[in-house]
């Protein structure tokens, strides 16, 4: 019964993200800020929630160093072993998607977007069973951090 309640909680918490994720599992939100500001805000929100920042990759900066042009694009890699470890224990292949990542980019029209993988998609992709609580927590945290970053 407890597992059913946790599964229901995961479904409820991840449903909005899954609805936005379409078939590819990517949740995308429009931002009111620049790529730099959006990612600064997301990183601050992640740190406030106790996530460890593993790396921040400036794809546009790397492209420029190679003599190439790319609109502003940044990737943040972040995680929390307390949440990720139970997921990887349940499905070791989830380690290819963990730590978590958030991507922020500017499109050809100057619009800025923030995206991350839906925990519901991760669950389906890796066949994760028995880690409903950490997946639900992940979904709630990602949605809150993304909202804080883009608004």
C-alpha cells in the first residue's frame, strides 16, 4: 500500500513535467532572462536546495575558442547523492543520466529556454522500480528550481 501511495505521489508530482516533456522526456520552459542570468538563477536555486554543482559548461564560449559561432548556450551539471544514489541502486543505467543536467540556450529569435530531463522519463527509460520517493523529490525540486530561474 505504501508503494502504491508513493507511486501515486510520483505520478502527481511529475505529471506537469511529463505533460511538457512530450515524447523526448525533455521539460522546456521559456525564460524572461538572458542565458547567463537564467543559469545564474538556476544554479543559485540548486545550491539553496543542497545540490552540489559539478560543472557549468559554456558551450558558446567553447565554440568561440574553436573559431565557431554558437548562440548563448550553457549546461549545468548538478546532483545530490542522497537523491541520486537510491535511483542508481534501483537501476544502475540511470548513472548515465545522473548527475542531473539543465540546459539553457537562446534560439534564433532571441528567446531563452531552460530544459531538463523529466524524472518520469528517467523512470521509464531505465525501468526504475522502488525509487519512487527520490524520483518524486527530484521532480518537485527540478520544477521549483526551473520556475525560480525563468520567472
